[in-house]
C-alpha cells in the first residue's frame, strides 16, 4: 500500500529576516528604526531653530531629544551625581541632564586658526570652557543649552565647520591624516577625496538613515595613522604595479562588545573613483545592513557573514556597474608610533610640530593659546589626530625651537613621556550616560604616577581607558586596555575599577590581545598594577620585542 504524500505545511513561517531593506524587510523592527521611519533625523534642525531654542529644554519632543538631535551632534549629557551602578538601571529621562554634549565634526582633522578660535569662543561662552579632542579628530563641548544652539551653528558655519551628522545613524566624521599634503613620505594626499565625499554624502537624505553609525577613513599616511583596521570603511594609500597611486579598500572593522578587524577587498581604487566607491559601500550598508537587532546593525556583521569576496561582487555588480582591478596590499606602517607627536620635516622645507594635550582634555582658553602660539611662529593651521593629539603645521626651520619652547612652557608637550604620549581616555562618567566609571581624571592621575615611578620607560606603549564596554577609546587594540566596571575592593566595597585587556595591537600583527581570567583592578590600584606588569616586561623582554608580543608568551602570573 502506498503511503499518501503528506500535505505541505500551510502554516510554515517565512524565516525571520535581519531587517534588510534590499530583501524586502521595510517595517520598523525596533524603536530606533521606527523613529527614523517617522521622520528623517536631518529634519530636526529646523525644529531646534524654530521651536526648541525658543521654548527651552521642556519643549523638546522626546523622540528628538534622545534620537534625531544626534544627527546634529547633540547628546544629552549625564546628570551630575548619578553613580555608575545606576547607569544600566535608570530610565533615559532619569539620566538626562538639561545640558548637551555638542560634537564639532572636523573631517580630516583640518583646522585653520580662525576655526580654532571660533571653537574656543563657543567653548568659553556656551560650554563652561570645555573642549575635548576625540580619537576621531573631533572636538566635543559640554554644558550646551538648547537656547544657544542656533547661534553656535551660525558661528561654526560662518567659518566652514558644522555639527551635521557628527552623531546618529549616519556617515560620521571622515578621518584622515593631519599631515595630508605635507608629509614628505606620504603615498598620496587624500584631502580632495575627503572633501568630495563630504560634499556628496554628508547631509544627503539618501544616506541619512543607515542601520547604525558609519565610520570612515581615507589616508595615504605611511604611518597608517587613521587605524584603517577598525573602521567601517577605509581607503589606504597604495602604489600599484604600474606606479599609479590610489587606494586599497577595507570594510567591516569595528570594536565595542563584538570587535572585528576590517577585511581587504583586494581592489585598486583610483582617487577619481573614491567618492563613487564610498557611495557603493555605504549604499550596501543602507540597503543590506541588519536593522532588526540594534546590537547587530553595524556593517561588520554583514561583512563577517558575507565575506570579502561576496561583498566585492555585490559592490561591483549592483552599485558600481563595473569591475575594479585587483590591487596591492598597503606597505607595512612606517616604524615608530602612529600619532605624529614630535618635530618632523615637511616636503616643502618647513616643519610640523605635534604635541600631546593630557588625554585630549583642553579648554577654550587653551585653544586660544594654541592658536596664538601657532600664529606667532608663522603657522596658520593646527590639525587634530586620531590619538587625541594636535599638530602645528608649516613652521619655518628658524622658528621650530621657539615654538616648541612655548608649547612646552604651557604643558603642551612635544617631547612627552610614553605615558603622556600614548594614554587615551573616553569622556567617562563625568558627562556620558553610558559610562560606569571616571576616565579622564583616572587616566591623568595614572600618567603622573607612572612618570614618577618609571621615569626611564621609553618603549612604545598604549594605555586606553574606557568608561564602559563600548570601546570608544579602543581598549581591545591597546597594549593595556582598561574597560570600566564596578569591582570589589579588599574591604568588600563596590568601587570604580577596570577589567584589564593586554597586548592588543594594530599594524603588523593586528589583534585584540589577551584577557586573563579575573584580571581586574580598582581605580586606586591601577598605578601599582601597571607599574608591576611593566617592570615584569622590562625584565623578561627579548631584544626588539614589543609589549604586545611579550604578553602573548608571558606567564599569567607575570600579567597579574
């Protein structure tokens, strides 16, 4: 007897999608997607000008306050007095202060003195003097009131700056080498490509609703200062077999709680193609990016699932309409640190002078001072770096020594210790609603202690301090990465502290380092811990061995 065929399951459900527009998943899948569908973030600008700046903080629609205002670089800052233990417990409105952080985007890190002075004036008049240089070349101000925002925009835009898409699910600041066009060893000058991409895509409604933020880098820097390995898209200067200068394309890098290194697509992009190729990559992210779950909405997850070969094929077939030629990988980064601190020759016979503010922390008066010092010594440009540092350009040979002396006299160190030079810190609990611990003061105190305890330590060593797991300060790629959390001290009290990551690095042996089970320290214990592990490194390291290389082979006991 033949068994009858079983009827098809009429109730079979379509597999749940990832919220990819290109595959037909257009419905709002979470609150963020619903917010963006209801109104483009770019439209909030006029409401700020016409309504909120006149009606004050209480007139702001909550969907704009905690959502769309980010499209113009505005985040509510943390209400003072709320400890880190309450960060993940309280509702957003309980954490919100009535003041804002305002991020000024500085594409390529390029600032002239007029722009620097305008930011300084805004800092002093509206931001209680705050001004932090970030690790993406921006400058962040705090204590901004909504009533002041239209005047701030007017002043910034009058000198060619803006806050447009400095935050939000947008193409954020395009980082670039601060020495573009002047470095005697650069592969190519990416300035024109950064400007073209900014013109084509920033503030463009076609690209203002991305699944999440989109971080970009373009550079021909021989030191690879724009950390291309951890950007969503990066164009890295190369020379092909025909002697033509162009870019190697990388996609899908990013850190936070699921760190991934970017993947090379293996293509050669000419400078003339750069903006179109950038549009293709960001278009793929917009159309194929995962929108269902917020924590999977970065392009790195798509690239990780697809692989470089499929991503390249989609880019060429669906977005460019032509095939890109294969191209070479970048040369290894120029030896030394990737931060441009010190005095170095330009290709025109002048010099640039890089200096180290303390963990990126400045103020309005200090910005004015920097502009005045630069002007006195013949420079009209002061650029920012992705290491929270700054560079004075175009200094004549006979002015270098006096410029350096004046910077150093004002604690803007041109020849800093390793600890001053290579310690970074995110905003931390002072202003950030996501933070659990203090960062800026902790990092600054750590620098002071280590300079006293280890005055002769001269090895390259990055110490990156983050107030939460999101890795704004790139903890996974630091030699010593400190992730803020509450820990228990010897007295059994819950206090501010850090989980410690060791041996992360970028460049030749890029990787996320080593986590040792249970390796934590309170903020108070940090100087003792770092001193101890660096003394062990000094005793055990082989000739030419880096800290990251030593960490990979060291016994756990020597890392604790």
